């Protein structure tokens, strides 16, 4: 899967110095971070997932846009969700009176073809890969620091340096593209 190709990376970042192997490794890490942070898959392939069925018989697959659904037979695409026709399967636990959501196995094709990947995501992954290749050298607080004092002023806390590995402006882009279920339900 390619959210951002090495050629796109070099065009976006201007990095013509890093080796191809280093760029590919950084892009691979950045793409995994993108998928982890957005809680969704981006590659256009067929997937079979066991998904929680929500009110009205809707499931939220991990990859969208959704191109097609092959199972269950009655399923239909409704935007970034799949409707099971209100026919939410009843779980064994719910029959016993235990409050739990039912699950359904769904087979569908979803995600983006390389050529259709949103530009903002491609750019954010390129910037994250560049950040991973060339991290800032002037980090003011050592990783793992719990307190810092200078010129009579101090600050302390659980982990002050705590760089997450994803710069704020990249997180902002990823946040806008988070999985629909994560945004609307949780």
C-alpha cells in the first residue's frame, strides 16, 4: 500500500539527499502511524471484518470509501457505513439479558486507490516521514524528563518532553480523517 510514494515524498519535502532505503523505511513507519492514529485502513482491497452492529443495523468498516459489499447479501452501502438492513443479529449474550452489542462478519472492498488518495493525507505522511528521517535537533527538554529548572523558574510533570513522534500540524490533519466511528461514537 502506498499513501505516499518516494517520488511524492521527494516532491513534497524537497529531500533529495536521503537514501531510497531510508525514505522507504520512514514512509512505511509514517503510513503505519497514519493508520494507527486515524483508526482506519487506507489501501483499496477486499476485507472481511467482524464488526460491532450499532443501532439500526449499521456497521463501520475500517476502510472507506466503500466500493462494494459482498457479504452479508442484504447489506447496502450508506456513505462510510454499511447497513445490514436493520437485521442486527442477536448475540447469545443478549439472549441471556447481558447488555452487549452484536457483531456481524462483513466482506467488502474499501479504501483508496493510490491515484485517489486525498492530497492532505499524502502530504501529512510525507511530512511525518521527513520528521522521522530528520528529527528536530534542538529539543529543549530531554526525553523522559520530569522537571526542568532555569533562572529561578521551574516546571515539573509526568513527562515533559513527551514528543509523541507526530508533529502537531500532522496530527491535526490525521484527526480530521479519523475513522467515522471514532469521531461519532467514541
